[in-house]
């Protein structure tokens, strides 16, 4: 697999800093921290904080007993330790040894940490670093796309074998655990799944229960795993045996909406436009009020990230954005159908990141 | 088990609000949120936010499709939903319908959420709600202590059976997984463990490896599970067969330091004093430089919480505080011994939360 280019990410960060007149970026452990510095650390009560200034190598402030672990688990070599009875914020201030005018703060930084940063830099302005990271992380490189594609392949293959193994009488939770186990075995990384049968599938964002699979069940499978921490997110809706004509009618509408989003998504198009066009298909088929959520969201190191494909988001899509395309129709008390795959935004036309045959009920 | 009194927690919160002239508390999903409202929710990209004002029942702002789940998983009945294309912050502002002067913000609130709250309440002062929650959560009720005690019992019993099952040749990771499984089976809740043998045990905060158990190994077991989400945190250091005289010499010093902390800990004593007195024992025995971490930390809904028993923390201990008592001596290249149990702070003298026989090497 192509390596991830951390050096380039840092260079890009510095370019964006210059553009925004930012003279210091502060990051506590977070996904953005891991994106730049390789280490995905837990945020605990002892301060760990990376600092980026334009003309120097990045600096990491960490508990003294963690210095070696930090040098091994991140790509930052300049790690400054603070002792149990030292003030880590003063340590940061002394080590930096300049008064920044404009600080860009990683967006998930805790309010209590922000207040401490504000104390040591009382005259600085604090900006949200989201602008910098959304832009960079949004434009996926080929190496990143390769990983999302691999994670998608793991997911679809796991679902395929799962569907050949399940039997009527199994509960949603049993099927869900079986799928998670399967994906984790193949990817070696954390996996997640949501399995819903019949009426339950009509409630998006609900969770698996002790509800049992029947011969004539609708099965909604929303699942994913990761490859080098890059996630896939795919929803396959199928039936255990031959589908009803109502199922096929609805399936066809949702598939058309999913295809329409692929057609609408491309560089420069406002994110909400893709939601709008897919929704129009479902509206016109008379099921508009049963499509109760946004069309999709960005996908990468987080299962949900920018760009969000939702009414109100007028930001233009960028080349390299990866976003889900997941229209759904949910008929209360009956069943729900969601068809979800993942698109790469390109200049003239977006592409599906991983192609697979969706007609699972014919494969058995 | 005695029920947890959520109503009383809310009343206490309001008293502390009045005392600090706070007219609004905002909480996004967090441990403090769960402490007050029962639901331990994940913080995702869609805003979920509880608001407490003095003269009303608490309010929860949540995505519209989550309203029912929120009513079921929290004790808040007044849940206001926002639609996918609505601004949740404006919804919060409209629903509250007053301009707060002083807002207390839950301390782990994300910087990006704080900026949005600041936008809708530009003239409000924002305080850190830590003061309110540290005080309340610090004074454990009998119901809370009962849960920590139960979790401690689960932990010690699991370690006891573990020690009768392990064999030379097993790796740290294997023993660790076996213990985690054991604890989770008995408690039905998340468990964690750190197992270190011999030289590895001399590196606190390191992690388990493929290192194998030997006949003459030192075994350091730092582990815990929870009961109703209240954690235990216990470290047992023992040997697989008969201990060496060096081990017994060091063990005796560490145990004396652990006993000294129990003696020093009581209401009104500055937290750092307890660290100081236990450390003195180890200093005087000539091993001061091998006791490289703080003496302890508060314990409850989080494994690490206030009060921290560390040099520099001059805050007086309060009746009902629960804190770990975990001195250690780490001899590089040889072995480390840490003895950790948990104390309840009382008026005249602290108490061990769960008594157990520490001499595990004689039990085999």
C-alpha cells in the first residue's frame, strides 16, 4: 500500500497557517492530532499538547514519564516532559518562548484546556483550527482512498459470507456480533455494525434488539471496518428469501436516488445540491416524507466528518472529498430500505469508491 | 443496592449555581452529563446539549430523530428536537428565551461548541463548570461507595482466581486478557487491566507485551472493573513462587508508605500532604528517586478524577472523597512494586473501601 505522507501534511498545514496569519497551532490528542503526528492517543487528565510554529519542527509537551512512549508512538521527536508537580501550561509557554498573536486551536480541545491556554496567552486571539483540518483532510490522497477502498472490500466480503450463514430464528444482536467478528478478523481493526429486521429497519438510528429473523424478513445491514484507521461505511438492504413486490418497488426508488446523487456530485457543486437532487427523486415518487435524514457525510479517519451532504451546507465539494451516498425510505411499521455507498468527488463526475453487486437476494 | 439519587444531584447543582451567580449551565454528552441525567451518551457531530436554569426543569436539545431515544436513555423529559437543516444553537437560544449573564460550561465541552455558544450568547461570561461538578462528584454518597466497593470485590476475586490459573510460559498479554475476561464476566461491565512481569514491572505506565511468566517472576497487576459505571482501581504486586528477600524488603517499604497514606488522609488535610507523608517513608528508606509518580487520584465514574493526590494540590480533602493510595518503588532492570487500594476520606480518619489480604504469594 502507498505510504501516508506525514511530512507533506505538515507542510500543507504550515501553508494554511501562513494564509490565515496563524502563528501557532495547538493540538491535544484527537483525530486531527493523529492525522498530523501518526499517534492516536487518548485524551486523559494530564496535558499532552502538540505545538506547530512556522519556522520550527513540531514540539510535544507531555508528562515526563510518557516522553519515550510519545517518541515511539508519534512522529514528533522534540518531546518536552513535565514533572508531576510542574505546571504543564507554563512549561509550554516557556518552551515556546514567544507571544503568539493568532492561535489556531484544534476544534475538539476541551473548554478547560482552552481556558488554561487563554491564561498563558491572554493577548492572543483563538481561532478554530477546523478550517485548516477540514480542508486538508477533505482532499483525500490516493493513499487514503486506497485504504477506504480496502476497508470497503473487507466490509462487502464480510456481508456476503454473513448472508450465506444466517438462519431464521437468529436475533439482530446475534447477526450483528457475527458480522463485527467477521470484519474484525479480516481487517484486524475495529469494526461496527447495525442490523435491523422488518419493522425495526424502518427506524433509522435505532439499535439491534432480540428481534428474530424470519423466512420473509427484510434485513438492513449498516456496517464498516477500517484499514489503517480509514473507515468504510456501507448499507446493504436485502431480504432473506424472495422479496415482495412492495420491497422491490421501494428498492428501485432508493437505488435511483442513490444513482442520482452519484450523478449530481462533482467538484464545485454545493454539498446541499447533492442532497437536494437525490431527495427530488424520492419526493417525486411520493415518498418524500419517509426520507427523514440527510443524504450523507464525509468519510475517512472518522465515520462522520466533513463535508456533510445536507440542506444548508452551501460549501462547494472539492476534488478528493469522499462522502457517503445513503438515501433511504422508511415505512413505519413495515420496513425501511437504505442504500449506502461511498463516493470520491472528482472534477467532472464523482466515482463510487468500491463497486459491488447490490442484488444480494438473488445470490443465495 | 441503594438507588442513586438524581433528583438530589440536580438540587445540589442548583444550589451551587445560586452560590456562584450562574444562571445557565450547558452540558454536552460527558461523564458530568451522565452523572446528572443518567444517560452516558456519545459525543458526535450533531449537537446534543442539556441546559439547566434555576426555576425550570432541565431541557435537552437533540436531533429530532433522537428525541425518543433521549427520553428513554436520560431522565430529562423536556427534549426539544432540531431538524437536519435547522441550526441547533438557534433552537437552543429560542427555547431558552432569555439572555444569561453567567454561563457555566461543562469542562470537557469542545472548543468548536464553545465558539457556537459564544455566538448565540455574545454578552455572557463563560465559567468552567468543573468547580460545581468536582465538589458534588467528590463527595461520594453511601450509594456510590457501595458501588465502588462492589467493583473492588469483583476485581480482587478475579485476581485471586487468576493467580491460581496462570502458568509459567504465559505472556503478559495472555494473562491480561484472561483477567479482563474474568472481571467482565463477574461485573457485566467494562474492565481494564495492566499486567507486567519482572523488569517490565519497573516501568509504570508501560503496557503488556509478549514477555513470558517465569517460575521466579514478579507479577504486577493493576486492574479494575465497574459496578453501575463506578470504577475500582487496585494494584496487586506478587510473585509466582516464593519471593526473594529483596522483593520482601521493598514490599515492606511500599506497604508502610501505603499504610502511612491511610493514616495521613482525612477531611481538611491538603491533598498534597498525603502524598508528602507516604513519600517520606520511601525517601527515608533510601528509595525516594524510585517513586516516580503521584500518590493517587480520585476515583468514581472515572478511573482518574478529582481530587489528585499530588504535590502542588493544596485543596483540602473532603468527607466522602474516594482516592487511590498507590505508592510504588521501581528498580530499573529489576522489578517494580506498587501497592494500590482505595480510601474513603472521613472526618477523623480515612478508611479502606475494601479490605483484602495482600500476601498473595502465600495463598498458592
